[in-house]
C-alpha cells in the first residue's frame, strides 16, 4: 500500500521547512510509523554520499536521521550544486550528469518529471508516511509552469500542504496571505493549514492576528512554533553559523576559511561542539589574527576559490602564519589548493593550470569523472603537532573531481578502505595536512587528540575536554525538536489531514 503523504511548503527560503520536515519525521517515528523524507529538487552545496556511492542533499540526510533510517538517494532525486550565479552541476538520481545554466535546466525540466515520480513512488511503497519538503515559495509566479518541487510535486504525490511562514523576519501575515492568494484555486484548496515559525514572545498578544489571518485566508492556523535553540545541521549558506564572529573566551581559536563556494560545512559541526574551542568562519586576512589552527574546507569551484584566496590576501596570510608555526588542514578542495599546482586539461573548472598555495608537495589534475564513495580508514604516522593521531580510525565519504599525486617528500595522511580496495589518501608535510575525506573530524577518536595537541602547544591543560558521542547527541537534539514541535502544533488535526484523500 502506498504511503500517506503530507507536504511542508514555505512562504520563502529559510522559513524553516527543512527543520519542520525533520520534526514531523521524528514525531511520526515516535508514534510508531515507518516514515521517510522527500524533496524532489534541492539546491545546495552541502551533500552526502550514500552507502551505494550516490550523492544527495545533506538536508534530506538530516531528515532521514530524524526518521531513524539510512539516507537513500530516492529521498532527493535531483540535487543542484551551484557553480556560478547562473549555473549548477546537476545530480540526477545520485549521479552527476553535467553542468547546466538556469535556462538550460529550465528547458529540461519536463524530462525530469518521470525520474521524480519513479523515485517518489518507489519510496512510498516502502514506508507508511512520506513527509515532503518544498523549495523556496510556491508563489513564484514566474516559475510555476512545469513546477516539480512545490504545488507541482504536491499534485504528483496527492499530498496536502502545510504552509509555513517565518515571523522572526517580520511580515509573516502578509507573507502567508499573499502566498495563498497568488495560488490558483485548486492549489489554495490543497493548503490544509498554516504554521507560524520562529516565534519569540507572548502568544496571547499574537492571537488576534491569528484570528484575522484565518478569516482572511479561510485556512486554519494549526500551530505557532517557538524559535528553536537546537543544534541541528542546517541548510547551506543560509546557516547562521557562517556569520563571522569573535570570542576571546575560548582557549582555542580555529579558523575555517569561508570560501565563496564553500561546501559541506557540516564537516565542522562536531568541532564546534568541543569544549574549549571556538570556530570562526573568516573571509578577510585580519580575521586570522590570533588563530591556533586553520582549515581550508571543501568547495564546488576549487580554482575560482583559489583565485579568490589570492586576491583577497588570505593566501599570503595563511602562508605566513603556517611559516610561523600555525597548523593548516585542507579538506577536499582545500586539500587540492594546498598543493603546488592544479591542472584542468578537460575544462572541468574552466581549463588551464594554476599554482597552488605550495604548503604540500602535491599536484592535482581535474577529471570529468566524479569520485563519490564512502570510506573507512586510519591515520598513518603524521609528524608535526598531530603525531598522536597515528593509528586513529577514520570514517567518512569522498566527493571530488580530480586526482592528486604525491610528489617527492610527500607522506600519505591516511590509509583507506574503499569497498574492497585499500588505498592511501591525503598528504602530510610539516604542520600541513590534507585529505579528501569529508567527515574526518566527526568522531571523538580524531577530535580529542587533535584538540589536546593544540592545547598542549599553548601550554594549556586538556583535562576538561568534553568528549561526547555524536550519534547520541544528534538523537537527543531530534527528540528535543520533536517535543517542541509536537507541543506547538495541533497533531490531532495533522493526523486527520493525513487520512483525507487529495487526489
């Protein structure tokens, strides 16, 4: 029997669709249902590799975790990874099919509908409930034709819709009213309730506005969700954690370079949760003053972001700080940048060659073939400040287009098992380290000795380091989210909505 469905749409991006979808997944799981998330098309630079080597959006991975199931590429059949202001790499059913401009992608949309329908139908046959997430707003009137992600998706899935507005930004009543009224009558009929999200204050003061909103839209307000102070992986560049901050209270200051095409910043979520650590995302040389450790993260456009490092002055500052003894770690694209040269003979990133930062004795050649795989491994025998990491187990995944060769004097960073293949990964030289592995910083086995080494370098005792189980921590956060949303929404009404026929 096909699953029951419900869809979360929003009045705008960042209205809280992803988190509310995760909350409903968790609530339905707690209530004994087999539940899965679904988003037909996601645009994000944060992605993940499934156990079968397929690429999907990180938001649906988070929602799958909330539902207590393994991530499955059927949950996100189309992923768009922006490469410029007008173009994206298109990931279809987990595999890259090339770059498209917005105009090219728009012309191909009808051809993508069968892939979406097949993924959704297959998923719906395996679960009791599918919670579908929309994208942006359903009232983008220039994009409504051939829509695949909002009302078009709701019709494909025969799904009722809950419309969410963000009150924290202001204008929530106008946003909800205007969105409803810009829709076609049959689309308005599909909306079964309104949700006001990110509320701070006295609900009784808000209540007269809720009554007026119900009267004006003829839609029930089924809940007002408080502003959440929870630690859950959020979506791409809208994340508040990327905002440059400063803190003089933390014993360690760790800088992550905020590249223009920064991807997979979830790599640093566990690091941010460590006691004695403050992670700052920096995009100017001045912000690197006083840092104890520099991380150059992954990027969707390695060569363009390397040029940006150069023109912004960050390259020279990183090189100088490293020369003075500050350790530097590069992950994926950041690892590629740290080498001596990068070559693009196939035009994957525009063609040509460019000098790297020269912190590692490596050379990278970009290839059209994309590496997407999960891996486990162990760190080899790095010298420098992280010598205590030798033999530490690692687990993560790789997403990159390019092969990196170690030159004379280079030492591999770790040994990996990719399926049944034993390979080396990354490079170590002095206090410079590089790896292709996303998630390498996710485990306490890696984080604890790393933080201890950085603290010892400053002469600080590491006795009070908090080591936690990241899996258990996430489970606690999802339960807190579910408790908060359950108490804020009329769940009895939501279950009634689930039972109705919206064909």
